[in-house]
């Protein structure tokens, strides 16, 4: 009988925090920038330079810990993790091994078998390393220290996940919590959220864990799901052939859908950790924790409940809108101005989603303001513009955040509500299309649609179709 296997998965998730400056110095954390321009003696590891902890980083780490049900370590320290690598200027990374800031938490995820808790072993603060750029033309490697010293938290889960779907559910839950807190934008494509997957397989029913491998270089949810399936198959194949899985770090190549060994897995002793002598221990007071607790936002599940009661929009809309902090803020702020929750929701659900998809954009990248969306809704409500003009204006607004009132005025897009002008245009259309008029009189209802279209064309789209319909029927 064929053996049955189960996968055991734990994650290490690195999140770049949204502080304006780095963890131990005053350099900018902005993404991009010419190489080595966001640097100083501290983040380039110059001898004699001294690190000073950025308080905002500590506050973000505690906020994420509280939101993921962790115990906050009241007395914690930084440690030096020693390793030699060109993108690591001090030849050590400042991290937390012995006393991480948060421990023993969990998040709850929805799986096909109902709710499940995924344990969080710890969350620790650390600094990011620089970035090596391999120049194949010159056959050399260049180093950019802009990222060096950017603040990170590393969220280490327990090995509680059993399949790719659970991993994605866990990552999406984490990402939403962190985005709602404003602690990071969690953009996988910019590397501000990165996940390393620790995975092993064992026979179903076995108590002992198998030998795990760690997979790096995963920068999208799709890549993570594929890497899990690929590594699971690779390990099962080794075991079926009577071989042994080696504990190692592997790199996933998403284009080839294949992973290859990078290095044998180091253990803590290989890094010769010791407390960082340049940084004082951190004592977290009850007042500080209470203050951060008081500032915690309304998270997604609470928002969903409130939207149901307060706005009466469909559950599907609620799910999509609350699935992004930017979208939820936009919905609430626009509704507060125009008091039309269903109409706001329609613009977000239909046109906004369409354009986001076409432009391959994240909801977090939406540029238009709630004020301008409210103005557009007011313009359609007052019939100042018709729905097709509204879509045209919205598209420009989506790309350039223009003021719809000014734009409609400037481009002369207002609906012609002058009944006299409309009547004479319709009379002309009737005179020019005797065949359609005859079809209408012979009971072909569809013919009126053609006449409405011809009138809209003659009016350059600036007329109210309902008004055209009414006048047409009267004249026919």
C-alpha cells in the first residue's frame, strides 16, 4: 500500500517597517533612490559610529505583537549575529536572539475545515542588510547600502501549517493586520514583505517531524504556493527512493519552477551571537503598552461587522473593500462626504477594480481622493453628466486625481438639459431615419434603441438617455 505523507510548514516572515528613518540612524528608508545615497557612517558600519534605536520601530513591533496576541517582553536586548558577507558592512547584523520583543502569539485563519490558529513563536526586531547587484557585463558585483539598516521585524511562526492554502491564508491575514496598523505597506514586489518557507514531510500519523529545508527568494503569493508544492514533491520523491532529506537552505527559481541548494543550514551557534555592547537594553513600561493598545485601529473583522449594520451594502462588496486598508479608508471617507454608501461601493467594485486589474496595480496605489469621488457621484446624481461621461471622467481621475467639476466644465461635458435643443435634434433624427421609425410602428421595440443612439451621437454624448427616450416616444 502506498505511504501517505503530510507536509509540515513554518514561516519566517520579514516585514520592512514604515518608519521614515532607519532603525539605528537618521537615514531615509524611502524605496529607490540612487545607490548609496541614503547612507551615513552608522548604516555603512564605519568604525567608531554608534547606533541609537528608533523609538517608532519599537512601537510598531509592539503594535504588531499586540495585534497577533503575543506576550510583550518587558526587558529585551539586541544581539549581534556575526557573519561575513559583502552586503553586510559591519560583518554582523544587529538582531534579537535571546530576548525578542514579542513571544507566544497566534493568528486565526479560515481554512476549508473551519477556523484554525497558527502559533507565532516570536517576533524580533532587526536591521536589513544592503543589496548586491551582480554586473554581468563588467563581471563584478556592486553593493548598494541604501537598504542597510532599514528596520525589519521577523515574525517566526510555529510549524502549524499543513498546505499551501493555509500558508497563503496566514500571510494574507498577517499582511492585512500590518497594513491596517500602518506598520508597513507589505508590498511583496518591493520586498517590504518577504517570506522564507521551512518545510518538511512525514508519514501521516508520525509524531516526529521530518528533516526540514528552508526556501528563500519568494516574492509573491503565487511563487510561495508553487514553491511549497515543488518542495513537497521533491522531498517525497527522495523518501520514496529510500534517500534522506538534507537540512539546507534552498533558492526557488519561479521561472523554472525549480529549487536548488544554496548552502547547508546554519544553526545559532554558527553565528556566535552575543549581546550588542553599543545598545542599551529596552525596558517596556505598562504605560507604553497601554498607549499603543489605545491607538490600535479597527481591524478587518470588526470593520466587516460594522459595515453590515451601518451601510447595508452586499457582503461580497464588504469583503473586497475591507480586504485593503486603502480601499476601506476611501470608502468610509467618500461616504462621509456624500452619504451614498451603495454608489461609492459601486465605483470601487466595478470601475476601480477594472482599472486596477488593467494597470496591474495594488489598491494601496490608488491616487484619487475621496473628495473627488464624492464630487463625481454628485455630478451624476444631479444629472449634470450621464453615466458614460462619468466613466470617462473617472478614468482620467483614476490616473491623475483631477477635480471632476473643473474637468467637466473645462471639457464642456455637461449634459444638455435644454429641452428645446434636444427636441429639435430628435426631430431631425426621426426625419433622417424613416426605416427605424417604420420598424418602431410595426412593433419592433428595439428600433427605439437605435434612435436613442443616433441622438446621443448628434449630441456628442452630452444628453440624458432617459430624457431622449421620453421625448422620442412622445414624438413617435
